[in-house]
């Protein structure tokens, strides 16, 4: 955690896909952020085994789980950028949350968390956002509510070749959200 007034935000992307719109959205964040906010990509949850208490009991927490937990603990806040799968949280991301939640000092407690979603469908991942809010509320995060960033019909909002965000209203939404999230982080963390 930074002590100089600058805010270190860890970004967790819910998609592992190389050409992911959500990863592209996550990459665009620095362009629209207040100058005191910086973003760091989280260590991947792609290698986590499917949660099984027997693994936890026999060999302990996998190193990848500990790496992500440490990164979350070290950050001032989290930004989760994710698609929705079948109207909910993608399985890999939910599995990561399940592993992290079993740690003795689970790393989400007291963290300010904001979410963004991009999806091909009409609701742009909004249903995933509600489900994520539900899961993380039980883990005692400080959930940031509004303004929301929901990117629907994602293929129409990014350059087909470069995956750069091209949609002006989406850019404005992100700017407004990050400005408000900065204030929210300072309010709840006292930084
Ligand atoms: C398993 C699966 C389930 C999906 N379910 C939804 C859905 O419920 N709503 C939606 O808008 N898109 C859904 N999609 C389409 C995604 O929005 C699309 O694949 C998107 O590109 C995924 O995000 P990404 O580009 O960051 O990987 C689904 C895709 C997959 C692979």
C-alpha cells in the first residue's frame, strides 16, 4: 500500500481469453484515471485447481492462491473487470474467490472493490455484477456502487484489430466511475 497519497489498485480480470474484451477494458483504465491512481494486473488465477477442501487439508493452499492473496492484501483497492457467463460470475473467477475466502485472514476484508463488465449481450454483464456483489459482501468488502461501468454489445465498442476502446460514452462512464471510486477509496480507507 502506498503512503504518499497515491492509490494502488489491483485489477482482476475475469476472462483468461487472449483476445478478451474485458482484458482490453482493463488495459484502458490508466487513460481515464485520476493522476493519483495506478493499476496493477493481478497474478493469474488460471492455474488454480477447482476448490476442494481435501486439497486444502492435505497440501495446503496452492502457491498461486497465496500469490493472489498477497497482491490483494498489498493493494489499496480492487477493480474486477469481468464478463458474465450464463448470467453469472465466470467459474474461474468464482473458484478464485472460493479459494481466497478460505484463508485464515481472507484478503478481501475491508477492501474497497469496484467492478466493470463487458459482454456480447444486451445486459453487458450486469447480472454478473449483482452476483459478484452478493459473494463479496459476505467477505466484508466495501462495495462501490455507482456510477456503474457496463459495456454491452462489446464487439461494437472496441477496435476489431487492436482491441482499443473506441466508444466515447463508455470512455465517459469509465472516467466518471474512476473519479468517484478514488473518492470512495479515500473515504473508506482514510488515505
Ligand atoms: C460459457 C459462456 C457463457 C456466456 N454467457 C453469457 C451471458 O450470460 N451473457 C452475455 O452477455 N454473454 C455471455 N457469453 C458471451 C460473452 O459475453 C463473450 O464471450 C465475451 O467476449 C466474453 O468476455 P471476454 O471477451 O472478456 O472473454 C458467454 C460466453 C461463454 C464462453
